[in-house]
C-alpha cells in the first residue's frame, strides 16, 4: 500500500512538473517546426539565452531580421532550463552557429541555489552538444550586475566576475570564440553602466 501511494505521489509530481513546462519547451515549438520544414537558404545562427537575449529582438529587430538570425532567448531562464531545451531550440533546427549568453539568472537563484561549477557545467554541456552536431559556438560573458531588483538579498558582483573568468578559461581551452560584454559595459561599482540599461541587469538599445 505504501509503495502504491509513493508511486501515485511521484506520478502526481511528475504530471505537475510537465504541466508547468519548467523549461518552457512549448515557447518556440511552432516556430521551430516551421523552420525545420523550410529549405535551408543561409547559415542559421541561433542566439540562446535569457531575457537579455530575448529583449535584444525588441530593441533592435532589424539586427535579427536583416541577418536572418534566430532568437531563442526566454526571460528568467537559468542554464539547466536552457540545457533542457537546447536540443529542440538549437540542434533540431540545424543551426550552424549558436551564441550562448547564460548565467546571470543562475546567480540570482531563479531556479534555486546552484554553484558556479554547476553553472559552468551546464554551459559546457551545451557546447559539447553543439560540437557533436558540428555547430560552431560563440560564448558570451555575463553582463555586469551589482544588484538584482527581484532578489535584493543577493549581491552578484563577485560571482559574475568569477563566472566570467571560468567561461573565458573554458573558451580558451577549447578554442571557442569568447565575446567580452562585461569589460565594455561595467561601471566603477562593478555594475551595468546606467546609460546602457533600463535597470541594473537588462541593457537598453544603447547597451
């Protein structure tokens, strides 16, 4: 009887998690299906990320439209969520290049506590999946931030610096292109330059 109750409990929890679509797998399902049916006319460059990537299309849609870039940013996401949807949002649509910007929401603990090594591990897993499918990778630094409006008790400053160092070292070790947004956008308080953002985390059009 206890085993039956345990199985029922696990089943209910699993159903609840699936119903919530934790990684937002449904978000780009229709768009991905359309892309997969199209004849490939150009190099497919996919931008995988969070709200910073997602917002880029809103601030500068021409950048994506004119270059036929594909935006797969989802606001609030952490690296385990991105890793979970990496196959359908990058591999299955036959990307040639993927630009990965990830980590800030992990530091904010959006999906719970996580170590820097675990964050890097998820990023490495995405890179390895890309490499196994002959997809070029561009790794981006985490943007500067010295506070989170939605997590005021967390000070991200040093973790951002440390994570960027780890990402950069990994990129160098694998001859992966690394884009350093951090050094171009950081202020004297190790936060985002105010004129580059509409809040302490998210860049505006100028940023």
